[in-house]
């Protein structure tokens, strides 16, 4: 449980930091304008304490309902955008009726949400190639992590996604290329080809991937993954994974960076491996105790 909380807190560090800085700035500005005679230090201390309380509540919400975590940065960016527009509009905004001002603030919120989470404008801000870097740690040794994340077809049962994999086989005419077919959900399947470029178990791997029979300009349809695994002093594993992705929008880049998305995916896979290993060791221990039990 503690490892789970540490991982979640670490993955949300960017949005919480952004929210903290933004909220402190807004509160200090508000307190100083409402009470200009109060010392600046008092406003800062009050703002920091209030922000810590708010961040604790927001973190609790993200733990209970993870899908709402993106609202944290939206609720930070929207007020900043609102005040910036109010400042630019000046007297024009001041002369608006109260009802119109309310609608204006609501429109700002939903506009920011659309720009941040929607895909409608991705085609206008698309990059041909993007490289992301993710880091993660596990108490498991590199050998176990390697087998769980990068097992070859001959050891498909060791793969962390073994229950989702429908086909995992080498291409007969190119043994360095494997074909992976996974059941994404009840109605969706994904197919991917992976070509090994470097495979040094359990410390280094590099492979390129592509989705067959699709337009090369399709976002996320091809790329390259490089992962290095390092044994820690306590026998665990530190993972650094670089992923080169084709056709990625600026909006998605910002959103995945803020969410530390690929690191979050690594955490999820490692959690499954750790739970599976713990269960296997417990069963092995139970088996040994049964074997040692005297026959009566």
C-alpha cells in the first residue's frame, strides 16, 4: 500500500506542483488586494497553508477517482486564463452584465478542458516524432522485471500481459520480428510487429514497433523503445525507458508529460509483476510447509 501511494504521488508531482504554485500566487494576490495593510509574509503563509489543505484533498480525490486527476490542472489553468482575459478586456469586461460574466467564466473553463483533453484540434498541432523518457523502480531483481516486461514468445507465460495476449509468435521469414495480438477490451484487438535491435538480458533492450496495414501517418502507429535496467544496492531494479513515437500532437505531449503517462503505465505493470511474484512465493512456501509436515 505504501509503495502504491508513493508511486501515485510521484506520478502526480507535476500537476500538484503546478496547482500549488498557481494557487499560492492567486491567493496571495487576492489577500493583498483585499487587505492591502496586511504584511506580505502573512499573506504568503496563509496561502501556503490553504494550498496544502487543498492539495491534500485533491490528492485524495485522485486516489479514489483516478479519472478525475486531469481536472486538477484544468482548475488551475482556467482561473489564470480567466484573469488574464479580464485584464486584457479591461472596461469591456467590467461593463458586462453579471449573468454574462458568469457565462464567460463557465465558457473559459470548458474551453480550457476542450483544448486540453479533446482531440478535435490535434491535426493542427502535430509533430512527426516525439521522444519521451520514463523512470520507475521495483523491489524485484532485473531478471524478474525483464522476463515480465520483455519475455520472448518462448516464455509468453512470463509476460505481464499474458492474460491479454492472443498470439505471440515469431515471423517465420524474419526470426528477429515477433507478432503480438492483444485483446484490448471486449470488442477491440490490437496487432503489432516488433523487431529486436538490442537484446541483452536483463539489462538492455531496444526494439522498433509498427502496426501493420495502416497509414504510416497514423498517430502512434510506429516508434522505437529503449529500456535499460539497473540493479540497485538492495537488489531491486531501476528502469529508464525511452520511447520514440511517430505523429504525436502538442496537446497529447503536454497531457502525457503532465500525467507522466508512460511512467504510470510502467508502475501498473510492475505492480502486477510484484503481486504475481508475491503470490507465487507464498504458494511455494505453503508447498514446502506441506512437504515438511509429518504423516500421521
